[in-house]
C-alpha cells in the first residue's frame, strides 16, 4: 500500500461580535475569527494537511482569499472539495489528528460533535478522527485571547 503523510497549520485573529466556527460547528462565544471565509481554523489546517500529503499546494492556492467566490464560505464545503481531490488521486483517509490551541472558550464538551462532523465530511469512521484542544497557559497571542491556532496531521493510503 502507498501511504502519504501531510501536516497543516492555520491561525486566525479573534474579534468581538464574529461567529466562532471550530471543526465545522458553531461555538457560542463573544469572539470569532477574522477571516475571508468562516474562519474555521482547524478545518483550514486539515485542508492543508490533505493537500500537502499529495503535494497539491495549500488552501490559498485552491481557494484564494482574493476571490469573492469564497467570501464567507462554509469551510466544510472547502474540506469536501479538498477531499474530493484526494479521492480523485486514488487515495483515502487512514486517519487525521487535529490539535486546536484556544484559550477560551473551553472546547472539551464539543469534541465529540467535532469528530462526528469531520468524519461525516471525509466519509470516515469516527475512530479515525482525533480532535484535541489545549490552551497555551495564557502565553502568546492565543493565551492573550487574540487568536486561535490549529495543527492537523493526516495519513492517506492508496
């Protein structure tokens, strides 16, 4: 079997009065992501990991933030389009591991639904989708609640 590994990273600033989308679900919070799309940082990192595993560039190459077509777009749509590219190349997801860095709000109560949502988009068993959340112990831009960051790693098989 042919395997490919990819990793992705994304970050967005947070601002008051915007919606906060994390792994495809809306989280109630006074701050949300400043972004051209809906700003779903972990989904963007996952898109980059999938694209990177197959040397297909990055999310900005396929969905530029200079295009009106993607203004305010639901990042779940972008993830589905990216995964369609993966499948077209003859690969499938073996597993994905996502780490979210966010000081507030706490995400532990949402992890199950996040995993279900991502698994549904990627036509994967939930056991293949890992989502973890951590703070940065009040250090850096995440700790100061100025932004959110996420890493994603994927293993693809053919």
